[in-house]
């Protein structure tokens, strides 16, 4: 199953880092971490601000990143269409592609939301129930492939 990574920015709570699985008819999102999901985010969010406590913060960040990879391995083994996938975390989601009415993928090299962490761009889509979704595509990811995942809805506006 194909996948990409997305950071869902949140104003009043922690950001959520997802692995988003894609098949022909559905999109499945599995939350892997929150603010700290790799070495760059750990440095920006946890280690650098901690100053004299940086050695402790570095150990904590290492554990958070290890937990992220453990979760990723666990989700990779699960059947994405099973109830267990959604029950693992209340923020996990399953979305049929036919419910997406608009999708836009924008190329960007950075955003103020992620600071100095390199990004590939942003993904916005809206569903039939008028819910709007936004993901920051962190790291190096193929935007043309992500557009293909969303088919006719990609670039609809």
C-alpha cells in the first residue's frame, strides 16, 4: 500500500504527525507522533529551547522518536480497513476518496509552522461534509505522486 507523511497543524493543541496510507478507493491516516517526530523536530521543539537541560531533552526526544517508529511498524502490520486500525487511536481516520470534493497540493520549501524543518509542500482537501483538512508534507516527498493518489480531485481548484 502506498503512503506519505503529513503533519496536521493544530492551533490549540499539539500538532499531529500522520502516516497516510492510500489505496485505489480509500485514504487511511495513522497518527504516529505529535510535536516531535524526527531529529529536526526534536531539535526545534524540545532540545534547543531546553538550554541547560538539553542532555535530558535529547534523551527524551530519542525515546519519543523510537516510539514513533514502533507505532509505524505496528500500523504497517494492521489491516487498514479493519476496526482495529481506527480503535488504536481516536485521531486515526478512514476516508473514502469519493467523499473528497476538492484537493490542492502546493509546493513549498518551508513554512513558519515547522521552522527550519524542510518540507515538500502542503496538502489541502475538503470532503462532502464540508470538513477541511490540511497537512504539511514534511521532508522530501514526491508531490506529483501525492497528486495522483487523489485522482481527479487533485488540482480541482
